[in-house]
C-alpha cells in the first residue's frame, strides 16, 4: 500500500475516534438533564401521593368534627326529651333525634371510607418513595459510569492528539491539505473504503477503471461523487487449516 494512503487511513481513524470522544463529552450536559428529569418525575409522584394522603386526612378531620357536632346535638335532644310535656313535643323531639342519628351514621360511613382510602394512599406514597430511592441509586450508578467514561474520553483525546501530531509529521503536506479540505466538506470523513465497486460512504458505484485503480492501493484516488479518498481492503487469506478442510 502507498505509505501516504496508509497514513491517511490511520489519520481518518484517529480523527473519527477524536470526533466520537468530543461528541460523547458534549452530550454529558444533556445526559445530566435526563438524569435530573428522571428523578424529578418521581419526586413529583411522591409529592402528589403525600398531598393526596394529606387531603384525605384533612377531609376526615372535618368529617370527625361534624360527627362531634351532631353527637352534641343528640345529647342535647336526649336531655330535652326527658323534659317534654306533650306527645307532640315528644314526637317532634324523636324526629330530631332520628335525623341526627342518620347524620351521624352517614358521617361515620364517610370516615370509614376515608380510612380505607388512607390505607391505599399510604401504600401508594410508600411505593412512590421506594421508586424514588431506587431511581436515585440507579442514577448515581450511571453518573459514576459517566464520570469514569469522562476520564477515559479525556485520556483518549490526549492520546490520539499526540498520535495525530506524530502522524502528520510523516505525511506529505499536500496530502494533509487534501485530507483537511475533504474532511471539512464531508462532516469529518475524508477517507472511505471502496467495496464491491461502491464507495461505502456515499454508496455511489465507481467506474470500473477507477475501482481497479483503488484496488491496487498504489495511488491517491478520490470518489467521483463525494471526493473522499478511497482505499481497498483485500479479503483475508484463508488459513491453511481451513483450506485443508474437505468440502461439505
């Protein structure tokens, strides 16, 4: 293979590795926002569950106060019942007592419903808290992984930066100018493999004579469509052991 072509292929691998590392680093703030959103969603769920439980308790206390009021009226009516002098007064007082008793029964039923509802709401609040705690642990684990990846990406950038500098010194300056020009125009990808007569990046079929030239890897050839520098990877030779295997 032409030495400069080999260097250009290596340079492309280095630049692609660096671009991927920079992309991953640039995505970190967005990943952090996603982490926060996941936790905040469950925080809101916990808050809503606790608010529902608090509302339930507040309503139940109100109903209990109403029960106390009606029970006070009942006590008063019973006391008055002992002092009535006519049958009409007695019947009227009995009606008041029955009405108050029905009110107390209805209110006590409401209290029971609220108590049963409170059990469900308490369980829901506990589940929400457990979900939040579990998600916080998961996010912290992912943050630790991201921190490790951050350090690795930084180290990778430093390493490939030095490799690029060393490689560029050995490369023909004209080839570097060509590489940089195509790279800027083609989203950072200046070198492409040609396979089966096609540029694997733009997927345009090469002219037969062009592909034959590329297959030799002895000169710099650019794709007629995307202008990327082309190279060819020969098929790996079959191993001696594989060649010795009888045909099925």
